[in-house]
C-alpha cells in the first residue's frame, strides 16, 4: 500500500553490552570529589565574609548574583539569608535588597522595664498573691468570682412570677410556628 509505514519494532538479536558495567550496576564515587559542606552553610559563610568586610547599611549581592556566583538555587540563598536575618546580622527590605544590619545595643533595649512597674505595680516578693482567691469566703462576703451571682443578688421573686405567667399561657409547651410568633417578629423588626 502506498504511503504506509512499517511500525514493527524489532529487538536486536545480540544486544550490545555497556562498557564498564562489570560491577553489576554499582557505581563507585570518590569521596575526595564530594563536598562535605551544605549549600546553605556555604552561602551563609560567603555572606558573612561580605558582612565582615563591609559596614552597616551596605547592600549585599542580589539572590540572582549569588545563585550565579555560587551555583546554588534560590531556595538555598533564601534559607541562608533568613538564617542571617534571624541572628540579626543582615536586614531585608522588600523590593530593595538585603543590607548589613546596624549593631544593636541589646543591653539598653532589654533593661528598661519601667512600663511593667507602672502597669503591674511594684513587685511583692515572698507574698502568695493567689491565696485570697483560693480561700473560702466567709458567710458575710458575697463571692463574685465563682461565676454564679449570689442568691441575694438575683431577682428570684420576679423570675418566679415570670415563669408562672409563662406556664399558664396556652401553647407554652407546644411547638412555636417555624416562621416565629407574629408579636415577636414585629418587636424585632422595630418601627
């Protein structure tokens, strides 16, 4: 037939063997050729060299420049930069780049606790401040910390009267219409 292609695939009768495949497929790697360091550590060390030779506020190389120079991926560069940001060595400014951080005076930042004295009052040492909360109140004290108001603070008479009136109303224990009661709908709708 004209224009037909023979698509019959044949396997060679005597397949060729691969050279140097005498080890049963195992490949030996020379340890001298393998690097023992991690790529993020190498990038971090490279950036720390820039930091040591530069001054505060100097811009570090871009992610693309570091990728090209060190032969690493963008995730590796980002990981190394985030490690340096975490230690306070560099600062990143979105859209501008990464810069050498200005040294911070950590002692002056952490020693000012005057706001705590104003907000919390002077500290009392050796005093159990929770003891009054754990003690059982006396009979002449109204305990408001329990979550339930004392019976003397509840309008018990008014509540009992309202419940009696509700119980006498026809349909109190029946099911309310699914659309709601007309007087309640009018009240919630407002004027």
